[in-house]
C-alpha cells in the first residue's frame, strides 16, 4: 500500500464528484434506471465547459451510494460531504453551480466546514 495523498493534493485536486450508475435486477430502484448514465454525462459536460474536469475536480462513476430512488440518480461531492438524490440531467447545472460557483471558482472547500 502506498499513501499518495500529498501527490494528489500537490496536483491541484480539490473535489471529487461521485455519480451512481448502479444497476441491479431487483424490485427496488437503482440509479441506472433513473438516468444514471445521462447524469454522469451531464456532470462531465459541465465540468469540461468550466475547465475543471480532472483537475482540480475529478469525476467517478460508482455503485450504490445508498440513496436509491426511481426519480433520479444519487451524487456525492467530497470532501464537502454533500449528498444528493433524485438528480436528473436537467438538475446538474444548478447543482454544480451551487457547489462550485457560477464559474467553478469555489473549489477546495475545507471538509471540516463543508456541512455548515
């Protein structure tokens, strides 16, 4: 195991957007069926349009974040400790503007104050 925290921080990384695209064969809702891929694509497009895709903001597709809903996808933004459910592709610009600022200039929020 190698601790690469300093390397990641030194690279300018500040935030990580996790988008659930989990699919399951079940009677319960899953993000894959609630436009998970389209939400992921919308997040990627917004980050690219604002020049922050991969550095300083990284994007990852995840399995279940525990916020399952048939009405939309689950998203977590770290280290802000922000959790969203029922996100549709149309919600993404407003959500990311509220988290990262109009021009994506509100990055690197201190995790200890992010929930305030």
